[in-house]
């Protein structure tokens, strides 16, 4: 009379019992569960990333090493292949079998990492429940690698997942329409664009999971600095670091940091884009940053200014007379403004403070033929042209940074963002990547030309107190 109860089948079928035991131990069931060491409340960044799929076509999980970004990507892949969405799921749902790709850097990493986390070893112990795997086909060229896996969907149909590698090149991603694509590790820009076109007719999804060791690459820049509103509305970024997960040992983290090149630490621990050996100023941000504080009145000051329609940037510096250390303490960072609006913001910091400006402003303005330098001077700024010797200026700034003679206050957030991304190209030319470097240019102007004009505010001499009358009528002792 209890034949309708599935537990009865488990009691009389040892094979079914073993399958159920494996299911309850599987990564797909234990990950993001209600309780246990991997419970949902401990991983809010991962849940945010998964939920964003309901509203965004493109997502980037830009995270530190070992925080579980690949596992999160595999979890969503499994949901869409099987149709087994957990009760708490808030992301995109497919109510039919799906056709997708899972992608990695090369054949070996795709087999060992992407395929490994989805299927485990010998198709056992991976994210996809073993009983859901219908069949697979092997890939050529590398032992144990799969080309395709077919997965049973709860609707009764079968989903299909192909494994791709970026080393195959853009052409390998042509032709087929896909419901979703998971990119583990960062794809080349042309491959990523091709992937987007595979999702056009299906209105599909793409999510990317990686540690940003390539810095402000084409893909990272497209997410962090979208070119237009349409791009901004389709993209979502979640950044996660070691501080956002509970499963990493403190002692192990300390040892790893001690053996990591300084320019990689932010990427590997915080998910912050690094610039690798191409960084122009390869020094840890923590070594040059100080808390924001008031500048004493007796410290001389000046500013450097880089002008442009898309972005005008100004950085203020003050020198401690006792130590000679220059502190960058304030910034102006505004796009598409008229000279009057920039001048107003600059005067507000102290109209007595002298400045040095990009010498290109000596040319004619596109407004009315007057030199931009003259326009700003008429607006009350004390300006002179800076020396624009790029490499010499970079060298001088670098020497001050490494010697501890140049510090930046933590309140200069735009300066710090540009500093992290200031790099040379990776094509062997050594050229500076001229993108979002306005405050870096302004800093060069300040260091090379502005320190010699630094001054303190001229204050009127205090009037002497009237001397008491020494005698005569009316004087009362």
C-alpha cells in the first residue's frame, strides 16, 4: 500500500540505495545548501553572481584565486543542463533541454579544470550528477578529454554541452547558436565577441569566471568601463576576494602572499585587475597610500592639470618641509565640462595655489580660437605650461615612489584606479597604453614642473597692537 513512496524502492533495491547515497554526497547537492560548511549564507558574492543571470546577458565573476569562482560557473552550467534548479534559485531558468559550451584556455586546462569540475574523474564525483549523464564523446589529441557530454533534462529530453578551448581560435566558435556559454579563464577579445553572436537568436547567456591576471584587457575593460548605455545594461560584474569566503586558512594565505610578486597580490587576493610585468609603476599600492588628512597651512602646494573634452583631471600636491615628502591630497576628475566648470572646482581648493598644465593647451581652443591657457587664466587660475617629457617624467615619479618621497592619500580614488591600470602594451613595443591615464599625466606635470612653483598662501601681516599712551592729559595710570 506504500508502493507510491519512492523510499520503498530504495529499501528493496541496493543499487538505488547506492545511487541515492552518491546523490546526497554530490557537489551539486551539498554546494549552496541550507546548512553545512558550504551553506548559502557564507557565500553571498556567489549567490549575487548567479542571481544576476535573470537580468543580464553577460556576467563576469572577477575573483581572487581559490574563492570558488569556477565552482560557481560549473553549478550554473549544471542547473541549465539538468533543469534541476534549487528552490532558492533566482537566476535565469530554461524550461527545456539546453545546448551550451564550456570553455577553457587550452586542451589540458579544459580537461583538467572545466571538464574535471563538471564530471570529475572517470565521470564520477563532478558537479553534474552521475545518473544525469546520458553519454559522452571523446576529443582527439589528448587522453581523457571529452568533446561533448549529453545530460538528461528533467523535462524528459537531453541537453548537450560541448567543450571548447581558446587556443582553437575565433573560427572554432563560429556557426552554431547556443543557449549559454561558460568561459572559465579569460577569453581573447575576438573569441568573446564571436561567442556573443552565438547567443543572438537564442537570447542566451554568457558568464565568465577568472582571476584578472591580464589586467585591464579588452574583456575586463568592456565590463568595467562600458562604452555606451546599451553595453552597460547588458553587463554585470561581481568582484570577490579572500575576505569574501570562509574556507581559506589564514596561515596558508599569509604564506602565499609572501611568495607572490607584489604586482600580482591584488589580483590573486582581491580579484583586482593586475598589470603584471607591464605595470609602469610596479609597486604595491599599500606602500604608497596613506590615510586622508588635513594639510597644514605652512606646507607649500601646487597642482598638475591634464585637459581634454572627454576628461579633465587635476591632482593637488603638498610638500612636507620637514621631510621633503610630497603628498597627493586632492583630485578633480570630470568629463565633458566647460572650462568655467573646471575652473570653479579648481579655485574652490584655493585660488592662490599655482598650477602647471598640459602644454598642448598653448594651441588654439576649438571654441573661439583663443588659447586654452588664456581662457583658464582669465577664469582666475595661476597656470604655466608643464614640461611634457613622458619617459623622463615617469622615471622621476617612479624614483619618488620607491624612495618613499611621494605618497597619495586614500581619498584620491580616481588616481588610485588609474594607477592600478597604468601599463605598457604586451606587444613588445613598450608603448604606454593611452587609456584612462589623465591623472597619471597630471601627476607627471606636477612632479616635473609643479614642485618648483609650490608656495604657501600669502597672508596679511598682523597689525601691531596700539602702543599705550605714555603720559599727558587724560592719561590714567
